């Protein structure tokens, strides 16, 4: 299993880091088999798996439940779990306790937190307590209400300057990596060069140290629309919808189950059954 130190080495050697979200056993298993560098049990869980319209409703219990499934599917893959909405803002104590649950009950190797400012202190406290932390800047979905929608961040010079400052603070506080979401590619490049920890981009261009995508977007599974930055590599929705439609038709037309998919009794047993 790759560890935080390996991700740092990958940045130093110029090998790009591949990261993907996973929320369940089969996805985690397939991602590990395909050779993913690390997995994220993202709170995007709330949107792509649970059907909420934002990540705000996701609870710590949800994250533990799904992290356990991912760890069972990918026991040899470094797994990061999101600290959910409002679990790391009220106090350092609650932050540490929640992170401990994600690690001890869920089996997460690290946690991810969104934002800078007061969150920087939390990164410091978590790291000091032995919790590897991934930071997350740019578009921070837990703040969608404050940001006024899912929009590109850091487009003006002053916003970009703040982003770079925040990124440096996250690194100084002990974060082992940083997710940069939905920012102009030029700024992502600058942040990646400014930091010594790996920067994992999503909607941040090609010059970050790695990439992350949401699994359901990447394979088009149950999502109707994907953002501009997503590349979909297959169409699971089409395959699943088509499969279900064929099944329904077979049932209605009495084509399923056929003999091949049925059990049978020996003739003599059948005869003695009816005397
Ligand atoms: O929850 C999530 O999927 C994430 C990624 C978009 C980085 O935080
Ligand atoms: Na998230």
C-alpha cells in the first residue's frame, strides 16, 4: 500500500498520482484491481449515491458505514475519508473525536477537510494527534450555500493570491496533500509549484501532481449531467438501463427463466411424488 511519503516521492519524481472516489465494496475492489494510487470516500456520497442535492446532509455515521465497505473492497489501498459538514468547525475536540471515529471505526487512513482560515488550526491539531490530513481548496462543496453555487474559484488576481496563501498555510499546518477543485489551470500550476506536498486537481488542469474524479461521473453511473471538467470513460447507465429493460421484457414474455436457469427433479422422483 502506498503511504503519504510515497505520494510525496511521486511528486518529486514527476509521476502523476491517480485518485478516485469510492463508496462501496465492488467499486473499491475494481479500483484497487485497476491499480489506483489512492481512494477517497468523498462526501459526494450524499449526491451521487444517496441522492441529496448537496453534501451538507451527509453524517459521520454515513461516512463510517461507507468507509468500512471501501476498506473491505480495497484492503491494500490508502483511503482518505471526508470529515462531513460542520464536524470540524465547532471545536478542536469534536474534530479530533470525529477523525478518530473515521479511522478507528471506519478504517480510514487519513481525513480530508475543506477550506483554510480556522480550518488551518484544525489541520495542525489533527496532524499533531497522528491523523494524516488532506486539505481541499478552491471550490469547497460544503460551502456551496456561501459560494452561491458550484462555480470556478480563484479567477481574479486577488482571489488567486489568497488561494496560494491558503495553500501554503495548509502545507505549513501539516497537510500531506491538497485537493484543488475548479480553479483556472494557471493558478493550479502555480500552487503545485509553490508547494512541496502533492496537489491533486479536479477541474484544475493538467499541471497538478495528480487528478481525482468522482466515480459516478467518471463512468456515467446514474448521473444525468457532468461538469465541464469531467471526462467519462464509459457509460454504465446505458449498460445498466439496457440490462434491466431486457430483463423486464424477458419476464413479461416468459423467456426468463428458461431451462438453463432452472432446477429440475428426476422423472422417477416426480412419478413417486404423485403416486
Ligand atoms: O467528495 C468528493 O468527492 C470530493 C472530491 C471532489 C475531491 O471531495
Ligand atoms: Na468532498
